[in-house]
C-alpha cells in the first residue's frame, strides 16, 4: 500500500500567508510623488498654433505658453507683468505640464501648465524665494470605499491623488511614502487606530518625520458608474484628532480623479490654516525619551586642611546642572537665534540650543540650568514671557502688550 502525504489545513494556511507576505514586499503598488521641488506653477494656459510641421507647431505652442505664464506669474508676485527674452525663459522654466493636447499635421491645440524655478524666478522679480515651512510631517492617506479601509495595502485613487499634488508651494513639509517595500506593513489602516507612542516614534523616525498627518476620504457611490460623494477629513497626530472636514460630489465615476484632486487641495489649505493658527502643535511624546541622568558618585569628605573656596569650587565643577526642555514659537530663523541668545543671557544658564526645529510652528530647546526650574520660570516671566508647564518641561509665549487707555485731549495745552 502506498502512503500519501497528509497536507493539513494549517500547512496550507502557512503557505498562503508566506506567499502574501512576499507579494506585499514585491508588489508594484507604489506611486512615487511627481514633484516636491517647490517650483512656481502657472496652469490653465490655452494655446492654438499652426506651423509647417507638427513638431514646429508644438514647440511654438510651448514657447507661447512660457510667455503667457511668465506674465501671469509676474503679476501674481507683484512684478508688473514685464516680459523677458525667450532665452531667459528657457533658463528659468523647469518643466511643462500637459493637461490636454491635440496634435495635427500642422496644428497644435493644448492646455498647458508651466513650472518656473523658484530661486531664478524670484531673483528676476526681486523677491525672496525663502518660505517658512512646518516640521516634517508623515502623510498617511486613508481611503474608505465600500466599507474597506486602505492606505498602502493596495494601489488606490486617493494615494495617486496625493502623489500628483505638487506640495512644494505648501507651508506643510509633507513626507510622502511611495507605498513600496515595507510601507504597506508599517503604514496601514490598523496603525492609524493605534495611539501607542513607542511604535509611532519608531515609524516616524524611519521616514525622517516628526509628526503625522492623516487625510481621510470616504467614497459613497449611488450605483456603478454613477454619482460619487466624497467626505473629506483632515486629521492630525497619533491620537487621530480632527482638524476640519467637508464634502464634494461628482456626477459620474469618470470625474473621480478630479474630485480627489480638488479634495487634496482643500485639505492642504486646511492644514496650512491650522498651522498658522497653532493647531498643529508639537507633541512632546513623539520625541525620543531623554537619556537617563548620569550616576552621581559621592565625593570624598573634605579634609581639615581644605579651604571653603576649594570645597565650593569642586562642587561647582562636578554639578551637572538641570536639563530643561523648553517649547517656544519659532516663526523665522531670526526668532530662533534671538530666543537662544535671550536664554543664554539669563544667569545660571550654561547652554541653550534648539534640539528640534520647526520653522513656522513651535520648536524645542534644550537648556542646561544651574538651579531650581522655578527660578528659571521666574526669570522668563520677568523678561515678558507667559510661562506654562511644570518641572523640567516649560512652554513660553510672548505676553501680549497692553496698550494705554484712551486719554481725553488736553483742552488747554501749555507752552
């Protein structure tokens, strides 16, 4: 009698799980962001050009689009709309975006967008190309469609919409994963519901970020191919806090990409508004825990021959000082330098350096202070700050300046 090998259901399940894991790592679901450079973009340029050949008509259309786009950009940035030479335009144009084009034997009709290099265009217009941005924020786009929640588990239209969006002109410094490799295992729908700070710290450190943004879209379809309603939510942080929400509708399934593109733009506007209002505050629990204090070894007892100055000097040399974490507003690099200089001028402060910089938001400063933290709080209040917090975690804000009351006019001026 021949014995047949027994294949148990457990063995089959193990093989399927292994194959699924390999597919997750090897699958080509990733959508790389198309542009994060921060170029100036002018879109919606219509051109209609005729020439001897199709190539000449297309090149002529692009040349006209560059000229029209430069005039619009110059007026938008306060340059007056003065024209520059075509050679100069060729040097400052970084790309042409084709929204729609029709190419004939001798005619070219298209709607184009033009990208201008920020630094070169800014130097020609006499404006600064520098822009304050938020701290790096990890983007975790969640799509809910048909009751299924998807982030990077499979390629989806919401992920593609965020990859198409040009984030360079936004004040939010997005960190957009492509969805390849281990992204589908680290960033999934289940992770959004986990508020544990330890695992979140590991993930954002893996991607070089300091905070989390979770844009959510819920798609409701009336029937296949019919109208679609999208409910959009801007969420923030490991606690999944709601920043704002809105709803959009499109008449057919063919308009879904346009619906999502508009939703991405409006969610970015919500995040930028929240940043300017201070609603995207820094969560100290996402920072790595502080290093344990060094072991303090008891000094040997002073001998009878030791003077009081020697004892005081040795104690000052061996005292490590207290490390205080100070959170402060940092709208610009100048404000960071001024805040550090002010802290160093306080008696008892050994060092003050910014450990986590977030221009346009709130940064963290590590202060080594010889004395009681309450004394440091009192010194900051004397210098015009509003101080909150307790212990070695302090937050400071500039106190509002009170204007004097309106005094009646002097009816009898002297002199």
